[in-house]
C-alpha cells in the first residue's frame, strides 16, 4: 500500500513537472510577444515606419513570432500572437503573418539571430536609392560588421528579395534594401532595434554632410572602421 502511494505521488510529481515545462514555454512565448509588440510600436513612435509598413520578429526555440500583415500595431493584443515554424507553416494564431516573412525566415535559417527588425526609415530609404553601399561616414559602421551594403531591388515579399538581402547581409548585421528600407538582426529585439536606429542615424549624417554645397564629407577607411568594430566588441558593461 505504501508503495502504491509512493508511485501515485511520483506520477503526480511527473505530471506537475510536465505542466510546469509547458507553462514555462507558454510564458516565454507570451513575454516575447509582449516585447515584440512594444518594439513594433516603437518603430512607429520613433518615426522609422508609417502605419503598418515594416515588421518585427523574434525567435523562441524553433518558433518565429512575427507581426501580422496589415494590422496597426496599437491594436495588437496578447491574444493576437502569430507564430510560424522555420519552414513558414503557421503554428500560432489566426492572423496572417507579415508579407515579408521570407526575409525574416531567411535570416533565421542562415544566422544565429534571435530577432529581426525591418523598417521603411526615411533617411535610410533615401540612401538606398543613391548608392550601392553607405559610405563610411562614421565608425559605428564597425558595429554592423563594416560598410553597409544595399541589396538590389526586388518586389516585396518575394524569395528574390530574400536572396538579395542575404547577399548584402554576408558578414553584416544590417543592410539597406534598394528603394525599400532597412533590415537588421541581433541576439535580442533590443539589439536588432538599436542596430536599425544606428543605421538610420548614419544615413541621416551622410545625407546631411553631402548636402553642403562645394564640400564633400571626409570618409573613414575600411581599416579604421574595422579597428573601431573590434573596440566596440568590448564596449559597455560586462
């Protein structure tokens, strides 16, 4: 009888463990979705996107949470969670994922990224129409891996755009999309967002400096940017 009671308690404990594991996973998804929505709303409040342009995603295990297509970010709630697997099959939610899902999945399949931010930032989009890569106007290019390339134009939401983006992202954490906008990835939503904002700022600096009549901005060398990039690896608190 005592052994039966012990076996029953063991089964209950095992069941409790499974419940906790499932609860932890659900909690992680819920927290990640809340952070994703906050980041998406920040892209609007900081002027990096207009309306529902741009999109944000974050990876939780083998599930990619992503903003839905055509839904204003201020209307998103915890019940609107949208998730797909790495093959693009929807596993969470009923709202359709962003039309730019191919770009997001391409990043996750080929890098160790945990988050991706795509915007239509004004200055970065303007630069994407003028040059094939952002001139080395500031050493913070080193934080993105070097000179920021421009991916050739392709229709939004297409595999061709995703392929062009991947080539521009080689050894980089951000790139420009010609006549379109920006994309950046990172180990967290915060890092991906910061890289997006940094890229927009550098584009604004270059456009501002280039607009002075009769003068051309001084540019850094690749070696100078690489040296700064190495120093930036140890920047901040450990």
